[in-house]
């Protein structure tokens, strides 16, 4: 489980990139939180820098669009999904559980409790460096 | 419409095939492609493909001729190429469609297996498209009414509609091409260049500072080579970006570690001819280089590699060995300077592949002339991608090649222009760690205003303004603000079209 940032630091419409290997992008899509692999499945672009509309993110390089709920591309040129990761909010802090098979949108208004973070211990072992540093567009700009 | 033939099986051709099926065309779909490969993506060829040395080691050769052997040479000798004649055991039939899908059992997917980063399609999609792929086959002509495509193996595809997607070819220097001299357009080009670049440190001269030249130079620097870029204009990329932003890009070369020489053309190439006129080449390692086998080598003559004013005063060897133009040793500039070179990359633009249409009644002039809906001068013939001059403009951008086919196919199936291409031009380029993105039409007298970041920090958004409006935008490492501006430009364009 990787802490990302305080919930209030990721307002609706914003995204943040975790410097994990591979990097992960976390989105606040109108109040629902999602995390997917940051690198577009097409070529080399960062989805955290993409255009967020509803629960779709458009890649900044060639405009492939991904459904954040499933990671599936909704149009070309991407043909493969990006991995989704589960997100939880524990005591007001957003956490990502790496490599979950499906992302669970978390309504920002109703943060989950610690219980949610217990469901994916196996995935955590493979999560690499524990702390994701914040290099989202907020800090990059 | 029973049969549609797509000539050119690359980016625009593949998108056209997809659109045909997506828009309900369920007839016979034939794709003719001169290269032996299934469609692959070119932009990585000057970028990651060159620098990814792991991949270089793992894919020395690929059986790229697989496509050709399954189709071009395995095909029936019949003059008329029709489904009935194509019962070769190497081809399969897509269940229920009656249309041959030669790639079902697909040794041809080897490209996808060995270079997944480049493959534009996969076996599943190939099956779904239910098309006949004639790869390694050149179209050589179109009959008077555009109802038959002639092939270089003597066959003819009788067709009701034609999509021309033959793209463009890299412009070359005149004369024979000595070993060590490369252009970069195809996978074969990129493999040959990469092979030359993996033989230890080289002195690389890139002729032409356009996008492909700049990207190649950047990749060569990343590989540790000594790189000089030669640009005839006072600055590279002025026509594309205007002087201010061209200046910024020129600095990228210098900051990135390449030398940039501007305002000087190339007079010619110096080369060392083989020590012996034939057989025993200059060095056995170089004997297999494409330059050495270039058919134009047969016309080798003194000064043949010189450009314009024939100032090459090369070596002892120019009159020797007509079949082998030897190996490049230096580039001579028009101001007399001589740049020693082991590898030369010629990036001086591309010319549309319309040669196969000469002698036909189709209107051609720096591209296939089309209306704004990609419809050419013969009925039921459309053109897309780098070869198409659409409404007076010929773009050489990846995105145009992917956006035009939807409109072109719609008009082809409607048998008239019912929609025009309104997409906003867009391209990107990656060089020296900077991602450059550009959208819109840049008026020559536009003024440039930086609205985010700053060139000194290496990340910024620049707006090209003209008559009180934003006409185009350029971003360097500034994707989010660029996307916003691109959307605004698109909306503005839709509102005014
Ligand atoms: C090295 C490189 C880097 C690039 N980088 C970028 C970039 O960063 N950004 C960007 O926007 N664009 C870039 N481009 C441009 C982009 O790749 C092209 O715009 C795109 O490939 C055009 O697609 P196309 O299908 O129209 O033509 P092409 O890709 O040229 O394909 C045409 C195909 O038709 C075949 N053909 C030709 N004649 C015949 C014939 N008579 N019969 C049968 N087949 C024929 C050719 O062999 C070829 O396979 C780059 C191009 C290159 C070469
Ligand atoms: S890199 Fe994302 S669509 Fe191409």
C-alpha cells in the first residue's frame, strides 16, 4: 500500500504520478479515485499528463483514450489495456494498492477505512520502493 | 461496391482498411504493399528503435520476407487476381466470409513478435479485417477508369474502388550511395543504420536538420557517437516552426551535444572505393551494406555523388569499380569544409510515391490531387496519408494519416464527397529528451507569445497569434497546457468551418 497524498491535495480533475516502477498515475475523476499504470500502452507518454473527462483519460501524445475503471482503451492507437490498481483512502490519505486486477473507484466523499487496505497483501510484496514521490502535474508545473 | 483495393499497406492503408470494415463494407478487401512487412509504425525508427540497443542485439534479422512468400510469390500466376484463384495452401479462409485471410496461420506475424513496439496490428485484427494482403508486391499502374490495379508480378486486381496510400520515400543524394550512407524511412533503412551504429563510436554526419534529421542526430548522440548536423538554411525548421522557435530547436542540438552547422549545403561525399574492383570489397564487413548493393551503384562515375556544383575532389578511386561505390569517408560542404564521416544520414525530406501513377489519367502533382474530402480526380478513387494532397495541402504527419481515412472511406462508399477533412494538423517530435508538440496552421507573419513556462527552463507553451487570434501552438515538455490549447484550436476551427 503506497501513500499518495492527502485527499484534499488531489482535487477533482487532477492527477498525480507516483515514481514507482513502473510509474502509476492516480486520478480524481469528479470525486472518484482511480489508479492505472502511468505509461500509455501505445508508446512513451505519461497518462497522468493526459486529459481527464469523466472516467476517461486521453493520452497526451496520440490521443488514445482509456477507461480508468477497467484500463481498457476505448479507441486507437492503443490496443492493449493499462493495468489498474486499487485505491483507498485511509484517514484522509490516498493509498494505492499496486497490481490489483481491477480498480475500485472510491467516492471521495466517503473515504474507506483501513479495512479496504487488507485485501491485497500479496500484491504489496511486489510493489517495489515503498513511498511514491509526488511528481504530478501540480509539482511539475 | 464489391471490391476495394488499398494500395500501400502502412499506416494510412491500415486505417483505411479498418474504416472500410467499420463503415460496413463487407466485400472483398485487397491490400497491396511494396514492403514485405505487415503495417508497422515509422516514428519510432528515428527514436527508440535506434537507441534501444537491447532490441538491436536480439533482432539481428527477421524473416521479413514471410509476407512476400505467402502472397507475392505463392500466388497463382493468373492474370486476374480473384479469390477463386487464391487457393494456395499457404492461405487460409476466414470462416464464413469467403474472403482469404492469408495471415490466419501467420508466420507473417513475426514482425509483431519480434518488434512488438512497431507492429500496428496483430493476428486477431488481421483475421477480423478478412482482407487479402499482397505484401512485397508493387502496384505499377491503374487502368484508365481506376477499375484495375496493375501489379509488378504481372497480375491485375479488378476493383470497384481504390484507396491510394503509397506514402512517401526518403529523398536521396544524387549518384551512387556509398556504404555508410543512409536514409531513414523504412524498417530496412533503420536496421541498416542501427547495425552501422552498433560498431563502436562513429563520426556521424546528419545532412538536413528537419525533424527526422534532428531525431536521428539526437539518437546518435545518445548512443555515444560524435555527431554533426549540416543544415543548408540559416536555421533548421524555419518553415515548420518560424524563426523564434527554430532558434530554440537549434539550441537543442548544441545543448544535447551535437554540432550544428547551418547556412551551408553539401557539395558531395568522399568515399573510399574498394581496394579491388569487384569481389573483395573495401572491408568484408561492409560488403553487405545496402549502399554497396544499391542498384544506382551501377552508374558510378567520377563526381557522381556530388551535389549541385560538382566540387567533390575526392579520392584516387572515383573512376574505379563501377559496381561498388565504396565506403563514405567524409562529407564535403559547399563552403569547402570537409567533415570526416564514418556514417552519413541523409535527412533531406521525402517525395510522395506517385511514380506508379504516371501514365494514368489520375491528376498528380506533388502528391495525388484530391478535393478536401480526399477524393481524387477519378471516381471511386481516394487518397490518404503522406501521398495525398488534400484540398491543396500535403501533410507528412502521422496523425493526418490516421485521421484522413475515416473521411476518405466515407466519401468512397458514398461515391461522392459528403464530408471534408477538418482535423487540425498535429505532429510531435522527440529530440534530446525534449518532447515537441505542434498543432494548427502557422501563418508566416504570426507573432509568438510564450504563455506557460520558459525556453530557459526547457518547458514552455508558445502560441502563434495572428489577427488577434491564436492560429497554432507549440509546446516543449508541456503536455497538459498543450492539450488544452489544442482542444481550443479544434473547437475554434469547428466553429468556423
Ligand atoms: C523515421 C520517421 C520518423 C517519423 N516521426 C514522426 C513523428 O515523430 N511525428 C509525426 O507526426 N510523424 C512522423 N513521421 C511521419 C509518419 O511516419 C508518416 O506521416 C506516416 O508514416 C505516413 O503514413 P502513410 O501510410 O501515408 O505512408 P507510409 O508510411 O510512407 O507508407 C506507404 C507504404 O506504401 C508502400 N508503397 C509505396 N509505393 C507502393 C506501390 N507502388 N505499391 C504498393 N505499395 C507501395 C510503401 O512501401 C509503404 O509501405 C515519421 C516518419 C519517419 C520515416
Ligand atoms: S503514446 Fe499514448 S496514444 Fe500513443
